[in-house]
C-alpha cells in the first residue's frame, strides 16, 4: 500500500575506489588515506569483486613489526601472522567478500552490516560485478528528506489509500521527521495499520498516531 521502499541502488555511491589483487601494501594504505575510507574492494577482470582489504587486514604488519610471534601465537593467530608477512592485496584481503545486491532494501543492508560488523558493502550484480559502494552514512540519507516530502508521501501513500472516504478528515503533520496523524475516521480497526504504514515511510523518525473513531468495525 505504501510507495516502493528505497533500495541500496537509491543511496549507494557509484564512484568506487578499488584495488586489484596485485596492488602493493603501501599503495593500499595510501589509497585509504587519500580517500578517507577504511576498506577497499579488491577487483579482478572487468570488475568482479574477489575480496575486501581493510585497515584490520593491514594492522598485523605493524603489530608484529617489533617482535616475531612465538609458535603458540602463530598457531593461535595464523591468519594475522600470515597477513603480517603479506605485501599485496590478494594475500591481505578477506575473502569471500560480504556483498549486497542493488535491489536490496535499506533495512536488509543495515542488518547485514550489523550482523557482520562492517561499515561498507560492495554492491554487485548477479555476476558479482561491482556497481557501487554503500556505507552506513549512505543508509542514513533517507533521514535527510524534508518534512514537506514526508508529509506528502504519508498523505498520498497511506492516508488517501487507507481512508478513501474520510481522508479529508485526517490531518498529517511532520516536524523534524516525527509524523503526527490526527482526525476522526470511520473504522477504528484501521488505526493500528495507519500507524504501522506511516512508520514504514523511509525517513520517518517516529509516529504519533492520534486518530479517533466514533464507530467500530
């Protein structure tokens, strides 16, 4: 009933800073510093994502710079000690990369980032070819929508469709992303649905549903 949800394609960054498996350690570090990012996708061929190299992948070289780990530590942290001796992205990267499709919804992207404890996701098509990058900051772009935009969408996609006979009696106001619905409607059973659908509008921070009804379903 509501408008089409925002997808990753709507908010992702299409300019992708990436490296190849043969990119050297210092070039990776320089790219992260220059572009102010904490991770870079590693691309092969015509843009296929084969891994991601992050600051965490580079840190073991500094950690083990002054001391050589003992046998027990090497066994316990085999991945880190191997990376400490690596010099190119192909050996440093984490693979397979955690990626997402352009048509994924923003909540799906947010859950994936939270579950995997990552800040950025390469966006790939069905063939694994890079299409963009989506970050935590990108997911928050929906909250930059104006109160006027949100008011118009709630009225059109929620109120007018849910209450075709009494929509003129419903007042919608949005202030700082908080939506308030007031007015008298015919069917009280629709009030919880109006609340839920309004909350589903991208960019809404909170909802105060103050609808009333003189009749019951």
